């Protein structure tokens, strides 16, 4: 991983593009974001290193953050995610949403996709979001949706 990260640059990574990324997409991405990934990477570093846990506990204690999500919630997990398995995502969401999967507020869907489901299965993701916004969690029953890739 270190060799990959230290030897690839925006100009040399064209052979490493995912099938759904075009050269135009890549050019647009670098025009908007550059090649400095210090901003998005802390999200992963924070999770891996448990950064901010004490601050979040204090916020919960003060009432600034609810202990559990009380609104209807849709969790779209991905079967082929190298970052977070569907089981891990389900366990985390069950713990974080009032009533978990049996409480009627959480819909959990596992899609046959990689980590970036909104790119890899954009049409399916948008359809699921539309259904969720229109009908809520009741429209979903534990399901695996096949990717068109």
C-alpha cells in the first residue's frame, strides 16, 4: 500500500481507474479537489484510531448528540466492500438506531457493489433513496440487490 500511495500521482494513475470512471471524470475530480487527500482521509483515520470518542461521549452526556437515531433510517451496505463488511455495517446501525432492525425505524439493504455504491450502482442507489423518501422503511425487507456491473 505504501508503494502504491507514494509512487502514483494523478497523472500516473490513469491505468488504475475503476471501470465507471472516465478520463473526463478524473480530470473534473482533480480540477475540483486537486490531488491533496488530507481532507477526506481523516474520516478513516478517525475511525481506525478512535479519535473523537471522548468528545462524542461528552456531547451525548450534555444532550448535544442523541444516544440513538430516532428517525427512520436507510442503511445501504455493500457486499463487496473492502472497507466495511455488511455484517459490521448492520451491527453498527442496529446499535445506533432506536429499536434496531426490529424496531421499525431501520431499513438495511445489502447491494452487490464495492465501497462507492453511489458511483458503482448510481441508478439503483437513487431508486432506493426515492423509495425511502416516498414510503419510508416499510418498503424495504432485508434484501440483496444485484449490481448491473
